[in-house]
C-alpha cells in the first residue's frame, strides 16, 4: 500500500464513485426493508428462497442484512458429533442452508428444526441422535436450554 501511495497509484480493488456507493447503499436499504416484510409474513426464510422472491442473489441479501440488528441468521450444520452422527443424517437436504429470522423470536427456529428433523428422519430420535442434537443445538446454534428441551421432547415423546 505504501509503494502504491509513493508512486501515486490508485488503491487496489474496484474504485466506486460517490454516486455508485450511494446507489449501492440505497439498494441494500431497499432489500433490508423487503426482507423485513417477507420475514414478518413467513417468520423464517431460507436466503436462497428469499433471493428468488426478491429477484436478487443470496450474496446481496447477506450483504444487505449484515449489521442490521433486526435480523439473525441460522445455519443448520455441525461437525460430526461425539456420537459419530453427521449433520446430514439429522438435517438432510437442509444441512448448510442459511435461514434468516427476526432477532428475539425463537419460536420460528424451534418450528423449523422440528419440521426439518421430522421430514429427514421420519421417526422419533434415538438416544445417540438426541445427545448429538442436544449438544449441537447448544454449542453450534446457541439456543437456550428451554428451547432445546422443547425441541428434543417434540422429536422423541411428542413425535406424532
């Protein structure tokens, strides 16, 4: 950077004019407001689905909601658990997908996890799966104990 400065060269990377930067910020603001309206209706949404509905790409949505304290992200993934159960066994096709919801509302997260696990397994959780899911919901997703207990109960005793 110092060499470029001494030689009078411009900074590396794309150089945007003030007008272009303002247009980009206006677009981000528009996407934020559309995402807020969309999530207010659906409670939680996959970023890829939101991108299709808003006619943009998932990277633009991620960039737009970054730093906005109204939104929280949820990614359904975890490393292989101590019980040796991979995330794909529990979350199936939703593994690694990013969902967005309104911060402070954990009911949509609870409902999503229950729906995804029921759809993937089609049966109540076994003991090793309960341990793996409980551990990962606490360590990877950082859900409160009460919500984790409710999810586990719904996926074992209250499955049907």
